[in-house]
C-alpha cells in the first residue's frame, strides 16, 4: 500500500468502512481486489456512508457465497445474482446473517455492472427482438418531421408495434374496416386516455405512410374521433393562496427542498410543463438578461422571462445544494446515483409530496395543476388570452380559449337572463 494510487483506494474504502479488521476481510476472497475500486465508484456517484456501506457488504457477501459455490468471478451474470438472492433466507455464509435483505439483489447487480465496466466480467450482448421496418421508419419520421421527444417516441413505438401486429406489415392491404377493428381492439378494456393515444398514433402512422407513398392518401380520415370533444371540460386549478402554501412547504435548508421549491416556482410562475424542467440545461439560463430558453414540444425554443422569486430560488439551489456532477442538466436527483431527472413522472411526484406537506386537498396532484393554476391566475389579473397562450406556448389560440371558461365570476357577469325564466 505504498503507492499514491493505493493510498487513494484505502481512503475511498475507509469512507464507508472504518474498522481495520473489516476492511482487511472485505479485501480477501475473489472479489477483494475489486472492492476498493467499487467503493471509489460509489463515492463518485454520491452514495452516502450508510447506503454505500450496504452496497459494499452485499458485494462482499456475493463473493463469499460464490467462492463457497465454486463460481468463478468471470462467470458472474444475472443468473448468479438470482441464485445469490435466493439463498439469503437460509444464508450460512461466515460473517453474514440470514434474512430477506431486500436491497441485496440491487446492490449485487450494481457490483456486477462495475465488474463488467472493469473488464473482470464479460458483458453479454443484449438480446433484441427483430424490429419491424415499418415501425422503425415511422419512428425516424416522427423524429425528423415532428421533433418527437424520447418519451413520446417510446410511447408511440409501443402502440405502433401493437397496431402493426394486428393490421399487418403491408400498407397496400390496409382498409377502413381493418383500421377501425384494430383501434377497437387496442382500446378494449382500457380507459379514455388509452383510446385517445391509440387513435392519435394510428392517425400519425397512416399520415407517415401516405407521405412516404406506401399507402393511399386520406386513409387517416378513417380513424374515428373519441368524445369528449375539445373545450368540454375545465382545467383543474387551485387558488394563488394554495399555490403559495405548496411553495412554502418546501424546506430550502434541505437539498430536495431547495430543488423542489425552484421547480415549483418555475411551474407556478411560467406555467412550465414537467418535461420542460426535465430537459432544462445550465446554458438555458441567461442570468444577465433574466431569461430562460425553454425547449418545448416539437423541439421549439422559446425565450421566457425569469421572475425574481423563481430566479432567487433557482440560484439558491444551484449555488448551495446542487450536487457536483458533469451533467449540464439543471435539476438532478438528490439521492445516489446522482443523475438528471428521468421523466415527467418524477416531477409530478415531487409536486404531489409538496401538496401533501402543505396539507391541501386539490383536484389533481400532478405537475400540470400548477400550469393550469398559473393560467387561471393570469386570467383573473386581466391578462389577455393571446398573452397567456404565448406564455404557455400554445400553437393555436383555441387551446388557450378553454381558460376563458374557468373564470366563473366573470362569466356570471356577462351571462344573459334566460328567456321566460325567473326575474
């Protein structure tokens, strides 16, 4: 342990394991030479002492069990991990206790991934199913001509694969009855949202085929519409006072509280979508001009003003709480492994938790509640519908017009008395 590199490795393992005897035991056995490097990987990923120590213990336990089973290190794979987890209830490995060890499988899988990255275990080639040329062509078309995001593309691919499995891979044989029967089958047993998604994807798929000359034009007109029609429901919102309670429920002394407050303020003041925050990059914030560059649907970029309170909250998060990382995304996870937020569901989850902390009963608990509430607040302040639509980045004014029906008090003032009704 005389070299500088060895000294560094000892320090990394000491961060998680302080007992000299335990460190020596962890370095023994077939996995011993890889434990220091694994500890360094955990430390770099931001794992705290207790969680990192459990990851290391399970990695050592895996090695102890594998040595007893005469399983060579190079033979480790997902099957070995499964057998290791299966033995935990009756575990008799020295220095280990039997039990469920719920996180053992995940920690062992992390160690396996580390061994593969180091070349100690051969990485298996992924087994992929044959891809349908029509589906692949449609996905490329959606990216090139519609600017579809990854999440959207993943959902469209899933529906298109099911659609093609029913209507076949020869567009020349597509007919109106075949298409409508397929949509009915895809929607059967599901709710309105699933039916709407099946209809939207089918319509776009047929338009793509027509544009590429693979099927006759106008076939997308055979795709039915689903009620309710546009503008028949009111966007659900909450009052500005309740929005402020949600903002105040975020504890800025904590990492997650500072992050959540900044995100909630951006949604409540600018009406940002959850996906906008997931994709927001450090270079998108222009501090000198107090502006945000937001990339929305179809890769469209819009410059929005950065309100003072949202800018202050964002600055607190970036300068005092944001974990160190090479990622250029603004908002990151607060628990290891430190990485950018994965999807919109993560943002909706933190909004739901903030609502619960505020002790509020709200019509919905997702991130879009704040977007609708922002639009409603602007309308009550007298802001015009075109201005609200510009802030929300609606492509057509009809989309924004639904908010005109939310201001019930104003509607009562302009409503005409019913002919022949009570005075």
